[in-house]
C-alpha cells in the first residue's frame, strides 16, 4: 500500500496544482471521487485489465460511465493514467487530492466515536472544542460504539483523544499492574 501511495503522490500533487491554478478544487475533487468509484468497480477493473481493450476504448469507457461529468482537467488526468497504465492509482490519487484540498482549506477530519448517539448540541460542542484546539475547521464523522460504556473517543489524523469510560478503566488497570 505504501508503494501505491508513493507512486500516486506526484499525480495527486500535479492535479491539485492544476486545479488550484484554475480555481476548480471543488469540481476536481468531485470528479476524482467519481473516477475513483468508477475505477473501483469490478467490471471496470476487468475491462481496464483486458489487453484487448485499447487505450482509446478505455478513455471512452471512463467518459461514457461518467456521463459528461468530467471537465477537461479530469479527462486529461484519466487520459494520462490510461496511457501510462496507471488506472489502479485513481482511488489513491482521489484520496490524496482530497487531503491536499482539506489542508489548503484548513480543514481536518475527525471521527467521533461515542457510547451513545450524540444530539446536535453535543456534536457542536465537541466540534467547537476541536476547532479551537487545532485552529482549523473540523469535518466530523459520528459513530456509535456501545462498548465504550460512556464518553467518547475522538480521532483526528493519527491523534486519538481518549475520553471514554472503557479507556479510563484500561488506563487504571494498567496503572494498577505496574
């Protein structure tokens, strides 16, 4: 996986710079998400891996499945990836592009896992605290995990904030066994 990410990075960075120059980060992000979904489809992967399907046919296939939702920039990227036999990189390029876009827009993604479903006020309080802590706008994904017993666990990037009863009990148990 790390190799795939490494090979995809220059494409994602080039797509980001081109979209930034054309002031079209949003449309390019949407196009890449669409292309990633198309490239991840089992039937599409089969067609892309078929040596009897030439590059022009593969490009046309992407275009027809996308139903006119691709702009020149995204069509050029797909064409280059097809010509270089790199279509397997599209989902990773889309993911890296989205990260670059969030970074540029000063947005972080957070996963908030709570023991109970959160109401809108609780969600807003947690998001406000995270925005203050990180100095960025927070896009929060909510999940429920009853095994936490109470409280919540928040993950932002590779940082995890443990504020659940289960985590507190685990920390106490570890302290007692030392």
